[in-house]
């Protein structure tokens, strides 16, 4: 939804029906305190994640653990594709980083 700024810890933990997250019109922040970084862990079927942050937000190594389908796509602002590809954990989880439509 418009105006979303934070996805709290364990928000979608184990949500296997989740296949798409469209936060392309949002500037997200991710909680990274202890026990608050499993936002999408064990979702298993996430195929598309869109995010509107121009600067890649810091994410923890466990945020997408066991959450993604094969060959998931990350859509980001066009001017930020290279920054996301250079961001360790974004690039670790998403081989396919492309501009938002």
C-alpha cells in the first residue's frame, strides 16, 4: 500500500501463498534488531519483489532465507539497478534484478 515504510520482523514468516510483493511506490525500512529480521523466511514461493527505494536498504542475511521460488525477480527503480546488483544480500537472493516498469 502507498505510504508503507516498514515491514516488521516475521511479518510474512512461513506465508507459502505469498508469490508477489509490490512495494514499488514505497520507501521501505526493515527492522534488523535481534528476532526481527525474518520478514519473508520460509515463504518458499516468492517470485517477484518490487521495491521503490532508490538506495538499497540494508537487509539481513535471513530476510529471504528459504523464501524464494526458482529464478526470482527483483524490480527496482531504473537508476538503482546497478546499486542493487552491488548490494551483497540483494544480489545474493536475486539473480534477476531489473528496472520497474
